[in-house]
C-alpha cells in the first residue's frame, strides 16, 4: 500500500519598497482589516490566511517607494525548500542559495531565482520568526548569522549573486559603514550590487 503524499501548503510572497513604513502599515491594516504581523524600524509584514499572502514592506533609504522589491513563495517546511532547490538546480535557474540564514528579522531557509526580466523570486520557509527579538544562530559563518538587515553584513538576501568574501577588504569596510549608517533611515539592506533594493521578506 502506497503511503499518502504529504501536501505542501504555501503562500504568495510580495515585497514592496515604500517611502514611509508607518503610513503604509496604516493603509494595509485598513485595506486587509487586520493588524500587521511584524513591525520593526523600516520594515513590516502582514501574514494573511485569506488571501494566502505574505506581504513585506521595506522602507527605502532613498525615501522613494511604489516599486516592486521582489516576489516569492512561502512554504511550510525545509523539505519543500529542498524540493524547490533541486528543481531549480536541475533547470540551472538558481541565482543565490542562502540555506539557513537570518534575514529581515527572521531565520529562514531559502533559495533564489531570477526570471528573464530580472525579477527576483525566493522560495523560503520560516525557521524562527524571532518575534521576541531572540533567535538561535544557524550553524553557519558568523557573518551570515548576523543577517542582511542588521547592518552588520554586506551579504544580501534579495537574489544578488555577489558573495561577501569576493569583495576586497577596503570596499567591504566602506559598504559596512554605509549600511550601518542607513539603518537609521530604513532596514539597511541596500548594497552596492543592489542599489535601491532591500532584502526583507
């Protein structure tokens, strides 16, 4: 007798650049009729069941908004991420494979691909939502564990193919300074390789 196949549940993920996260939260709370799931300086998200949607709002450090940041699919397990990783790998479509990483105030397992027009898509699952601000660091390099939204790392989780270790130390120091300074005006995820882009999921 064949065992029943486990059904993976998923949500569509849309990440938007906004000029003022406070105003955007007020709008979307009224629009959806529910409170934001998570609000942090320069960042917020809504985790909806109906419609099945994970909406992220990323405050732009440049003060401009109204554009798409990235798209994604939220799945319910690391096994579902692994299946997507295998499928995308066979097709040669993986643009960035982050695995166990901390990004945008949550610990996630994720993989990225870009469509022919350069739109970044991620498939990810939440390992630790970090609602209390604490988390168990993933068993990877300390720089990755700091997370792309902390301002402590130049690695990005929005589909960039730039690896931190390939950046010369002098440029890396400049980028770290710029990212740390940008923390006061947004989520601090913009990088030289992704101007105007934010990683927040």
